[in-house]
């Protein structure tokens, strides 16, 4: 499961992004494209990567990514 602790680790990767960002809550059982859990940067933690399009019906909730809340 991907949770809040994972977001804290990933959020700094987006500190230079100026556009508004959103967090998507996804029901992985509904995703039609392949999902692979991978440790692409060798950090010791696997993160989900969707290889293909994300079908809209798999998105359960969308919330604003509040930079100040994540301290980036």
C-alpha cells in the first residue's frame, strides 16, 4: 500500500514544479494498465508505476497537493 509516508519521501522531487499539482487516490484493482512496484532509484523502497493510460473510473478521489502541508 502506498501511503502518507511515501508521499513525504517523493514530494521533494517536485519542489521545482510551479504548476498546481493534485493527488489522485487510485483503486489499483480497477486500473486497466499494468502497475509495477519498482525501486527505480535504489532507495530501498518500491513505488507504484503505471505503464499505460490511467482509466478515469480507477480514480476514487482527487485532492489539491498543498505544498506547505508537505514542507517542500
